[in-house]
């Protein structure tokens, strides 16, 4: 079995932490950014209305003091809130795209590392069979165990005899 050695910290860990901090800092730059009510589905029900409807509603509020007082918002506030939503929708799409491409990049790097590790394993298996490769045997055994593949046993020269044939059942009487 291999002895446990200390693993040097990844040079990528610090860079990833810095990037995470930058992404979190973006929250402070986004006007009206909030996490309040995030899990409350009721707070967002029925709010998807066409842009033309929003404009009609703001025009109605602008022309009627009664509607403005009853609705609790003036036309300028209503238009500004909707303009905010329209303006920042592409930001959400861009962030989703960034997340998708980042996940793809991670999968690709994991695949490349895996292919390389399998190549190392394959080469080590061949080399440990040589006289000058005995020092690789513990590494091969360790990699095999961690890969989860069981060693296949060679077929023995004495095969297990097949069970005797079962005689057919007598025909049923009608």
C-alpha cells in the first residue's frame, strides 16, 4: 500500500477563489440586487405581462390621479421598474451562458486529466511486469483499487462440469 504524502496546494485553487470573490463583488454593482423572497413562488406569480400592457398601465396611471393613489405607484416608477427588468434580462442570459461554458470547461479538463491518468495506469501495468519495473507494482495495485476494477482471474484448466440434463416432465393427463 502506498504511504500517504502531503499534496501540494493546487495553483488553481487561489485563482478560483479570487474569481469567486470577483463574482460575489458583482452583487454590489447590480442596482436593486436582492435575495429577499427568492424561495417564495407566490411573490412572483402572475407578473409576466406583455410590454405593451405595462405601457398602457403606466399611461392610465399617468392620466388618473385616482389610479396613482390607489395603485401606490406613479407612472414614472412603473416605467422605471419595467425598464430595469428589460435592461437586465440579457445580463441573466449572459450569466447563465458563463455558467454553462464554465461547467463545459471543467468537464473537458476533467476528461483530459482522466485520459492522461488512464494512460499512466496502462503504461505502469506494462512496465511493472518487467524486471526493472517492480517498484511500480504498489502504484498499479493502488490505481486498480481506486479505479474499482477487479482483477479478472484466468480460467482454470479444470472447468466445472455442466449440471446433468433435467428429464422432461411427463405429459399432463386430460
